[in-house]
């Protein structure tokens, strides 16, 4: 990939092809820090709440990915006619 013909939204820069999903972890962590900073009334247990929010979000996205994988590769082919 040459940098001259790089299209940002179609070709992410510098991300190995099979490990793009690893970028989910810092993204979710940053989002959870911003969410907790704006929605909590006190700073007590801030990092605990951030880590809990991060873990729940990652588990939810992983579960959704698993359900979609099973649906696309196992359920749809069963009912495919033709």
C-alpha cells in the first residue's frame, strides 16, 4: 500500500490485517473514561467503574460478534434454498 493513494476510511493505516480488532480495547477504555467522567457525581471508585464499564462493553461486543458469526455461518446456510 502506498501512502500516496491512501484513502483513510477505506484503508486504515498501519493496522495488521488480522489484528484490527485489538484496537477495540483502547477505544472502549477511552469511551468509558469519558462516559464515567461526565456521568458520575463523585470521583469515589472512578477507576473501578471505568474498568467495570470497559469489561461489560467488551463482553457485550464479543457476545454480539459470536452470535452474528453463528447466525451467518450456521443458521443462514441451513435455511438457504437454491
